[in-house]
């Protein structure tokens, strides 16, 4: 027995020391001070101290690990070990100044670092007594879609752990009330007497924008079989003839869109269903405006001349109808053929500027290529390779030969055509004049790349389409908004004005 105790006792003592020591080590490596010693994020600590998780109603202060690790019993030790090793490796081998901290604020990135199980552990009751009706609807929608894992608590509460300046949660009834304004308020639209560039003026506002005269002509629409990164829906190549038209120099800006939003505030803003909105428009004989957005449509990136985003295809169409009514001209979305013709501006290569898509694509992968390759694409396009994951002002780039800026970058753009993969093959043989796409469909064409796009998507012939259902999946409202997308922040639009008798004294 004594011999057994001699061997067993040291082991028992050592085991106890290891257990107690490991518990103490777990505690020490789970403090905020320890986390911050590795995570050299210049604003993480400061933004946490401004958040609702720091100054809580109960007085309890939520720590880093309570959001960024799962609860104990839910894979806590494994997550802590793997996360710790990854963070140590980053601290030893990487320069924190090279990290794109702005990018890591995005919802898509934040969701990979915040555990939903940790949110639920603290917030057990999703329907407290003081919850608003909008909150009840949102939480009910969350419980109904929880199993699909498409919704995360931070879809609506992104600023809970780290304060975000200007972040709005819920219905944003004041959005647009502080839009930029100049001294002059226009009383009438621009007068156009001939087919040349003009500056449109939006009556009852201080907003104007440039329209470029695009001469008619013929071009080859689509991409040849040998073009790098080509997709099947880009062919077969068709010869198209396009009539003259005017096109906006830049994508519709927040200044322009908010002029519409503010002026149509009295029609349709209190309803969000198709039937009621039509009745309101019929009774008032006016354009029914958008309802207030849920959250901050500009994502906090800024308004002004930045391209307007987060609104639906329906909203873009309605804007064009409104602009037509207040200017007396015929404004609309471009057809897919008009868009590609204007984008190419006489070129037949993958881009309207010189360059090989394969080399530009390697730029995004940080491969060794000539400095000139990067310079060329950066001159004309805002895309993933040169943008801090958000929209940029139009003066950032030079125009194409027609005088249009960011045709293939900054934000992608709605076109009026229904999308079908075999559209081009359905066109007749020979020269096709002013095609408008399929007669029916379920989604619309989207053209051009965005600040999120790699170089292959920026090609003049590249095609895409709206994804209405998935772009609204995290919208917690019931019914879902027909005006605003909850999951699409990289698509906008550019207006076209027809060259017809309404334009002026033609």
C-alpha cells in the first residue's frame, strides 16, 4: 500500500497542479488585456468601450472571448486553441499595419469571428416585454430562418460589440434628411436643342449631373471563344446596331437619388405592398416614393457623389420614371446592348483600355507582374485590386473614350433587359438593331464589375444578373421591402436619356 501511495501521490499532485494551472492559464489568456496584447487593432479597444456591450444596463461588461469564442461545451477549447495559434502566427509573421481594418468591419467578415451560440447564451429571451413591434417581427423572422444559417444576430446588431459611427439599426426614417445642397435651387430642367453633351438640372433641388451624347453605331456584342475568363452566356458574338442616345457620365449618385427620395416622401412612404402603393399612386397621380430603409443604405461609406447602392431594381426603375416626369424627357435604364456599346467605346478587346485579363487577374493574386499593368487598370477602374472594400468618388478614375467614368467598376449596374443565358443565340442572323433582350424572365441583367470584383469580371462582355431572393434573405421586415436590398451593396445604375422629341427642340 505504501509503495502504491509513493507512486500514486506524486502523480495525483502533478495532475492537480496541471488542472489548476491549466484553469489559471485559460483564465489569464481570456482577459481583454491579453487579447489586446496580440490583436494590435488601433480602434478595437476604443470602439468596444463605446459599444452597448461595454456600458450595459445590468452593469455587466462583455469581454472579447464572450463574443469571439463559443460558449464552453460548444467547442470552446478547440476554438480557443486554433484561434490562439492563428493569432500568434499572425503576430510573429505579419505586419499589423498591412491589415485592411476597414474590410474586417464588413458583415461578411465579422460573421466569421462572432459565434451566434455566444449571442444566444446571453440573450436567451428574444421577445422581452419592451421589444418593439418591428423588433418582434425581426426576431420572429430570425427564429423561422434560424436553421438555414443564413441569418446571424449581427446582421441587425453589427455594432453591438464594436461601436460604428452613424450605424442605424431598424427603420431609418431620417435617412436623406441631411443630403448635400448647394446655394442654387433649380426651377426647371436643362434645355437641350441639339445632340451634344448637356448638364441636367433636377427641378426643386440643387442637384445637377452630366449627360454624355453617345453616337449611334455598330459593334460586336459578346466575347469571342478565345477570350480569357469567357463564360458561355457571353456568346455567340452578334453584330449590333445602336441608335444615338444620351448616357450619364457617372453612376446615379446619392445626391441624385436622395433628390428623388425627398421629393416623393409624401407618396407611398407609409406602405410597402404592391397593391396599396399602386392605389396611392393612382389617387395622387404621382410617382410613389420609397419607404424608409432598414438600417444605413450607404453602409457608412458616405453619400454625396458616391454611387447610390442598396436599392432594388424596382426602385431604380421608379427613379427613372420620376426623373422623366420632373424633366419632361425620357429617362430609363440602358438596354444591355446600349450598355456594352457605351462601355466598349469603339474597342473590340476585353477592356476599353489596353491589357490582358490574365495579367490583371494575377495582380489581384499578388503575383509578380510589370508595374505598368497595375497602373493601367488602376487609372480607369475602381475594383478589388485598388479599393478598400467600399465605393469611391467618381473623380478617382479617368473616363473611357466616350467620356463615361467607371463603366466596369465601382458598382455594377442594372440594365433593362431580362436575363437569359442564351439571349444572344435567340437573336436573328445579320445585324440586329436596338435589341431589348427577352420578352420575359425572372431576373434582370446586371453589367460591369464593382469594388468587390476581380479583373476577370471587369471585361466589357462579362454578364451577370439580379438575385432578388438571395439579396433580401436577411431583410427582417414582414413583408420584405420592394425598395431596398438587405444583402447587396455593390450594385447601382446609370441612366440613359432617349434622343427623341421630348429631349428638346430636335
